[in-house]
């Protein structure tokens, strides 16, 4: 699996959210048949969005489709997590510390992510399911998370040719995850959008592999 030290940041548009069938009736029937066959055999549906390298629906997409969930393999394991939010004129920096665990769900089609951290001394628990390529955004992997306060979030993940991951939540939040050369460390640089549409640093997390 690829590791990288170079950082790239991008935004993935959620697109219009669905598969579109076009062409003559026979073509539609053939596409429906192929899609049903792929679903029976457990293969992800091919992207239907019009794409060029690095762009989907006019929005930057670094890395393009993740057609094989095995690309997620470098995350697997237990990590010591430490970081802090960025201080702003209205809020002090907050320390974050704990553990992150990634493991394959039975069958190897999804990656399960467990988060157990203290954020400013407050316990936060999260479970996240990663997988299921989204054809509406060129095959980016869906990331669905649920926390101990009853909140739900959904993001998208892409990876570039250097193994640099980009995680996005619409146009509100984005993160770049970079693995160290030996695969024993990773860094996540988080940003969030301001009201005027610019991006500002939000949080930096560093992870050291424990197992």
C-alpha cells in the first residue's frame, strides 16, 4: 500500500445524489441488468458522474474513485491519538487525546472505525462505517459515523496516487490524512468553511500506531 508525505486538500461535491440511466430502452435494460449482476456478485457500481482527473461536477476531487476498499488497509490497527483544535478570537484551543481503532467488518467490504477520546476532558465515543462507493461523486467512499451524543455525520473519502486521503463533509469540513513513510504514524489536518466561503484551520491530529 502506498504511503506519502505530500499533502493535498480538496472538496468533493455531493452531486445530485442518484444513478441516472440514459439512452434508448434497450440500453437502459442492459445497464439495469449489469447493475443487478454487479450487486449480486458484490461489486461496487461504476461511477455514472461525468468525470475528468481531479474533478467531479466542477468540484475538485483529489485521488478519484476508490474502487477497492482494500485501499483502506493502512488504517487498520490501533492508534494512539493526540491533537488540539486551533484557537480563535472567540474560543481557546482544546486538547484531544485517546485511541482510534480500525478493523475490517466481517466479509472485508467495510472498515469499522472506533473512536474513544477526551475532547477538553469530555469523553467522546464514535463508531464509523467506511465503504460503499458513491457513484454520485465519482466513487468516493461513504463514511457514516454515530457518536455518544446521538449525532450522525456522513463524509466522503478519496485517495490520490501518492496515498494521500481527502475526507470531506459537503463544503463545510475537510481533512487531509497523510501516512508516514513507515506506515507507523499518520497526521490529519482538519479545516472548516467560514461564512464568507474561505477555509480556516480547525484541528490537527497526530496518530502513532500501537498495534
